[in-house]
C-alpha cells in the first residue's frame, strides 16, 4: 500500500490568519500479473476457385 499525506495551508490577507488541513490517502497496491493474455485468434480465409 502507498500512503501519502497532503497538507493545504491558507493565509488570509490583510488579517494574516493561517489555517491548515491535512488528508491522508492510502492506495492499495496493484495486483501482480503472472500470465500473459492469450494471442488473438487469427481468422482463416479459405480461397475458392
């Protein structure tokens, strides 16, 4: 899993008040691909005379 914390800081002008907020986001790890997909079927065209 990957976890990242984001912080946002806000300063108001002209008062100079500072506020901040944080949010932590956790993302599950992607599954590992252990096999390759099958090759696509190739159509067979029969020639007629």
